[in-house]
């Protein structure tokens, strides 16, 4: 199935944007159960052409004995029709633009 850049974000956001809470039972029976919050959010970058979209994955551990621990990872999504060489070039431009660094610190 071929999807153009303008529709890639819409399709991915409709399929992936969301959140869930997971109850975790530690392997160690002496440890307390805790929860893990998972959030997925697709960001549209195709107008800048490099990359087509970013999938932000945020994980937050809520443990009764710890402060909330959060991790946010941006995953680059590149749907370049011209092939892997063009996709790699788009990713290189994105990295060099500094937007990746801004995105990681926001």
C-alpha cells in the first residue's frame, strides 16, 4: 500500500495516538507492585520534509517508594517512496537541522 507524506501522519496518529496504564507485578515477591503509564503521540514533520513524522513514546513509572520516573523517546518515521537512500538523506538533514536536539530536550 502506498501512502503519500500528507496522509502518513493522519493514518499513524489515528492508529497510534493514545495512552494506557499497566499494572506491574515485580518478579521479586518482596517488592511492591507499581504502575507504568505509556503515552504515544505522533507529530507531523512532513512539511519540513525531514523526517515525515515522529512518534513520541513517553513511559512513566509510578512506584510507591520512588518519585515518578519519566522517559520520553522520539522515534523517527520516514516513509520515503524514493527508497532507503533518500530516507537516510532525510534523516541526516533532520539530525543536522538541530530539530532532533530540540525535540529531545522539550
